């Protein structure tokens, strides 16, 4: 349309008559109301999309339509109509130097041309709109992940002007930010949002604050339910005979290894350098403790079973020897140089030692090792249910 010309190289013959008159003597390097007070700039936002919220990078990416409106008395023209100007003519006008302080990366959409809009009204009001995508830092508290709520902000400031030059305001209060009511996020639900304006050191910043809650259903199906099933699977060994060593050992080792793999997989989507102890880490640790406890339970039960069998074998051998000696009519004789003096004292000492050792050993001996499995069938599910109640009450309601 205008060949062989770049931005800022327009001449009078290429502009409409109205624009020619407006641009005559216009200095785009001076703000409106220069030496007459600050220029008031109204702001509004349309949130087109929030593409990603990253816990690893602590940021979110949003595509927004930013609209700024101010009055420039140098652009007043007769009538009550407005003039839409090609976005490439922005280089001819004064525009605010607005920027996003917390932005990590941002760009202006330029397909098929730069997505800018300039509209000049007859009273000198200028509407300047543009479409940008920005990746904005968001400090997250992940201690209750995945039952967490996050607060993210989009803060806007003037790069070079202070309160004596530029004053920002939201054109419609909280209604100045639109699009969040119909917004759909992958892991979050929008709870509330509001706008605010703050001033510090003669610098004015205005931002909208977004509060969102993570959808926990996905994590229940992906992590919590498999963890619970693994814990329940480890309890199956309580109903398997203690003599089936390979079966019970296989169940215990398999559930421990599977739980370890599940814990490692749950950490891949979170920052490794994050020092937070997250709610999901606590739950996976609880499940791992119960699974490992079931494996230790079988180790203890098997140990006491073998010990019980050893004691029974010793008693059986002693009874066999006694029966054999009684059948032969012989009585064990203990030879001694002074039998009348030494035997009574030695018998009394040996009996007291035997009684003391028997009492000490009875502390570590289980009379019926099969009772260990019977008690475990009740103790493990009850304890796991109690811990789950405390866990969900704390992280959901406290």
C-alpha cells in the first residue's frame, strides 16, 4: 500500500487529510499535558488464554489483549466520529512506555501484521490496543501440593515516567479484567480475581491478582489410588501361610519396589531443587512405611515361627531321651569327689539360673507366632485408616 517506506518515514501525501492536520506540528517525544499535570491512562485487559502454569519454572504463560486509553489535546478534531489508524502509524504518536516487571519472556503477535490497534476520537481520546503473549513469574507455595491454592499476578508499570507524569487507573474496576470467567485451565480452577493499584517511591504499579485452586481429582487417580492399592496388596501376605516363604517374600519385595518407582515418578513433574515437603510426598512416605512394615512383619513372624519350632524340637528330643532312659531302667549318675557336699548347692544354683534365663527368654518368645498375622490383619488396616483421616483433614481443611 505504501511501498518503499519503513516506520516513521511517512510523508504528508501518504496520510489522510484528517491525519495530516493532526500530525502537523505534533511532537511524539512529548507526553500529553506536558508541564500541565500528569496524563491519566485507563487500562483494561482481556485474558485470551493461560497456556501453561509451570511449577518447575515458577511461572505462567498468558495471551492478553491490553487496552490503554488516554486523552491528548493535540489530537482534537471537529465532529463526533472516531478515526481508525493503521497500527504501523504508532511510531508517529506518543504512547505510554508500559512494561511487565515480572515478565521473563514476551512478544507481540505479528501475523499477518503486528496486532496493534489505534483509534483516535474527536475529543482527542486515543485508544491503543495490542495482543501480547508473556511468560510471567509466579511465586508458588507447594507445601500442600496437590491440594494447593496459588496466587499469581500480572503487574504493569511505566518504564520511565513517575506519578508526576503518568497516572494509571482501571477503567471499570474489577470488571476491567475480562475472560477469566470462561477460562478453562488444565489443572486449575479460577476461584477469584481482583484488581489493585499500588504506589511506592513515586512509582505507580497496577496489577490484577488471580487466585486459583488445583484440581486434585487427576492426582487422586494417578497417584493416590495406586498407592492405596499397593498398601492393600501388601496386606495380602497376612493371609498366606508362613511356610510359603517365596510367595510372601515376593509380595513384600514387589510392593516395595513398585512404591519406590511410583514415588520417583511423582517427583519428575516438580522442581528438584525445591525444598518444600509437599503433601504428596508425605502421603507417599506414609504408604511406603506401611508397605515396608508389612515386609518386616513377615520377617518377625517367620523368625518367631522358626524359634518356636526349635524350642518344640528341643522339648521333643528331651522327652525322647527321658523315655529311653526310663525304659532301660537306668538313672543318670553324676560323678563327684564329694557328692554329698556339692550336689545340693549346685542343684540350687543351676535351678535359679535356669529360672532367670527362662524368664528373660520368655520376653522375646511368642508362644503362638501365628497370632502375629492375626493381629496384623486388624492393626495395619485400622492404623492406615486413622492416618488417612488425619492426613485429609489437615491438608483439605487446615
